[in-house]
């Protein structure tokens, strides 16, 4: 017996995709909180996106967040920007 395809409503699909989230780990690196589920893969496939794209995007975003969190050093005196606030 062939299985009938199960279609999702737009709100249900969005709710399922909202479950893809990143969390900051103890080493201050952001990682995907959970693996991508089969349902999420099916929804993403409709948009031409696969699991590897999500993983590489999460890695790239983690690197950007890590770089943004690092304080910039002033090249002239070697102090951090926060030191010059007062």
C-alpha cells in the first residue's frame, strides 16, 4: 500500500522551522541545538536547501558572532576600546 503524502499548512511549516536554533555553549561558540529532523529536511528541500547548507551557515554565523564579541584593540596604545570609555 502506497503512503499518502502528508501536507503541512504554512503556519505548521513555519513552526517546525522555528525549532532550528543555535545555542551558545560553555566555550562561547554557538552551535545548532538539535539535529535537523526529517520533517525539517522535507520543508527545506521545497526551498532547495539541504542539511549541509544549514550546518555551514550555522558555522559561519558562529564565527561572525565570535568575532563581533571580541573587543577590538587600539593599535596605538594596545588598550581595549572599553578602557577608553571613562
